[in-house]
C-alpha cells in the first residue's frame, strides 16, 4: 500500500479554515446550490488562495497545496458534522 502521508506537507491551515467557512456559508445560506458543487468551489478557492499566499506564483506544488487544502476542508466539515450529530444523539 502506498503511503500518502507526504500530502500533509501540502496542507495550509489558513486555506483549510477559509474554505471550511466559505463552504459552510454556501451550505447554510445559498439554497439553490447543489451539495455536489461545494467541494469544487472549495478546491478552486483553495487554489486561488494558495497562489495569492505564494506571491502569485503558479507551480504544481502551489496548485496541489490549494487543491488539497480546499478539499480537506470539505472532509473536515463532514468530520465535525458526524461528531456533532453523534454528540446530539447521546443527549
């Protein structure tokens, strides 16, 4: 099995946080948006933020860090959602 741990080096917490918040706002406030588009929005936003953070330099590693961080935010949202629903079920 391949170790994908090296991808953690490409995660940028600021991008994860911004994309997590933007995805949450889209989910809660924009009723006409299908949920399948939220990861795409987060991935594209992540790439734009990564390019901006890196001084408008576009390289494969910058693009990967943006994509990975943006998509990680959607996974993090699901983790929080499951944790909250599990916690509410116990009360």
